[in-house]
C-alpha cells in the first residue's frame, strides 16, 4: 500500500554517492578566494583613504578655430559670427548667424509672418524695434541699435538661446520716412 502512494518510480530516482574532492583542491580554492577578497578590500580602502587627492581639474578653454562653413558667395554678406558681451556663445561659436529685416507696411500680414518665424527655436525676430522714436532719432542710434541686435545683445521676448541661427527685426516703412526725409 505504501508503494501505491509513492509518485516516483524507483528507476527515475538515481542517487549516487557524493564525489569526494581531494583535500588539496579544497584548500587551494579557499586560499584563492581569500586572496581575491583581500585584494578587493585593499582596493576599496585605497579609494576611501584620507590620502587620496580630491579636487577639481583645472581645465582651460582654448579658443577653437572654426571650420569655414559652406556658405554661398552671394550669401556671405548676410552671415556673421557674433561675439555678444552679455553672455557666452562658446557652444555655438562656430555656427554662423544670418540676419534679416522684415520691411513692410501696416496691415500686410507681417505680424503673422514674424510669429511664424519666432515659432522656430533658433530664429529670433525682435519686432518693431524702431517704433520707439528715440531709437530712430539719428543715424548713430540706429546703428547702435542694429549692432546690439545683430550681436545678440538685444533682449526681448523673442530672444532665444546662444545657438540662434537667424536674428532680425521688423521695420515698418512709415518708420523709415522721417529719418531719410530730404524735405526736412
């Protein structure tokens, strides 16, 4: 009756005598594990000891010379490499910046076009910069304002990041007339 309760068949379960390893092999294995453990502990202690020299690396940035970008001959007058005085452009110093002016009249869709340009992450159109009369009062203030814009030192809500690829403004035709009026 006890044989009926057993699930295993006698032929399936083969239990052999344990294999006896030699005593020398066991001692050499234990010694090897001990040597490895001591070696790992010594490396760990060297890393946390008081004699390690911790500090920052004093690295100096050397001004890199940019490769000449592939710019068409007709496009060279619209490309420059600005060096702004208000922030560092180190990461993108070799990327040329193109400049533009949107010249239009009122109610012509220029605001929509400017919004479309500003939706790009690397394009900054700074709006009607010369709508304020003192900025367009004489040629010197106009040139100074344009220098600030094209050197990426002009901060507006449209100012993006240091990797700006194109920067410009919108200049309405009625803002140009008082500057160059020959009858004044």
